[in-house]
C-alpha cells in the first residue's frame, strides 16, 4: 500500500475520463464531460489486512 494517493481515472457520476484537478489543496476534481465537481477524501483504513485463509498453513 502506498501512502501517495493515485488520481481518479473515471468520473464517478458519468464514467467519462475527462477529469481535471480542482481546488487549492488537492482532492477536488471536476469533470469536463458532465460539469460535476467532486472531492476525494481518505477516511481511514476500514479493515485490518488479514492473511488469505487459502494460503494459511502452506509456508
Ligand atoms: Zn462526469
């Protein structure tokens, strides 16, 4: 897992790829296809990463 945020590839509303960064602090994007603006925010790690049960006992 990388600490750096990756850029979104598709608009979550219309699915087009015509996204441009917006806002001063990053995380805001605007879609040139549907003219919607949206924000991406990290909210935390939701679940601990557990080893895959299928791989247990194999090493
Ligand atoms: Zn869009």
